C-alpha cells in the first residue's frame, strides 16, 4: 500500500468522482477522510483535528481527575461539556435536527434487554460490595431519587451523549480507526476515561460497558435517540439501586 502522501497525489491526479469512490472502497476510507485528502490543506486539518481530539478527550479529563479538588470537578466537567457542544455546533455538515432521525426506529426490545442486563449486573455489584447501600435512596431519600430520575436524563445523559457520540463520531470521523468495532471500543474506553475522576474500578467498568452499548446504538444502528434512552435508563437504574454512591464526588478517594 503506498504511503498516505502518495495516495493523496494519486487521487488528485486522477481527480474524478468514480476514482474517488474506487479509492475509498480500496482503502476503506470514510467519506470525510476522502474529502480531507482532496483538500490541499488536508494534512494541516488532520493534525488540528488530532490535537483537538487528544486535548478534549484525553488530556482535559486527565487534568480534571488528577489535579482538581473534588468540589471543583463538576464545574470543570460542565465547562468542558459546554465546549464540546459548541464544537459540535460548528462542525461542518452537522444539523441538530438530524439527531431526531432515529426517533421512530428505537428498538424497545434492545432497550428492554439492556435494562434487564443492567439491573441484574448492578444488583450483583451493589449486593457484593455494599449490601448496606442497596436501594438506599428508595429507603431513606425517595424525594431525592424522584428528582434524580426526572433530571438525570435531561441534565446528564443527554449532554454526555451529544459530546461522546455525535461530536466524537462526526467531528473526528477522519482521525478515527476505520473498523466499526475499533471505533466503538475506543469511544467506550474514552467515555470510561472521562469518569476516572471518581477513582473507582466499578465506575470505570460500568461506564466502559455502558459506553459500548451507547456507541453501538449511535454508530452501528445510527440512532442517537436510542443511545440517549439507553444512557438515561442505565443512569436511573444505577442511582435507584444504590450504585450512585460511586458516582458522588463527595466520596472520591484518590490513591495518592
């Protein structure tokens, strides 16, 4: 396979739509990657996207987890979410209305199976590690639980999904791996990484496994509403069963 710079020159020299289609098929490039290769400033654009991607999804979450005091982590996280929404808004070709395209294609069977699996796993985890916290909000603060159940889908699940699914896969499509499950796994790993600030393996494991499901719904099934529904249900199950104690900044215990 020729080097990327040779591929770029070859494609430009041939310069037809049919050739572009053949080039994309042979090298498994996405539409966005082919578009960038046709841009005389493509190398600069790709490097900027790579740098932006690393800063936003790797460096910033690491700084929040390692350097900020727990009481300031959420304000920093919300600030980064706001930046992510702005980046999504200015992404070329992105339209907010497109996010509703899968609304009538949500697989409620998939949602149901995911909900059952999440409930069983969450029960097993909380009963194994902290049986005293099982259903703690149901037993001691039902009003707070109701508020969480109502607000979590809108104030937490939705903005997280906007940043980790459309922003991740649309804006940075050209710098992501080409294989579907490699892209999904990378997305889930970075979704887990951003939760490092809680410093607990339960949080990292659950956000990684949940991230696989959310990314699959968005990237493989092309259904953003389904990803939001899955995330909202997972979060509400976690808090209702008592696992929310691991997602509380007041319980953060850094290992240093």
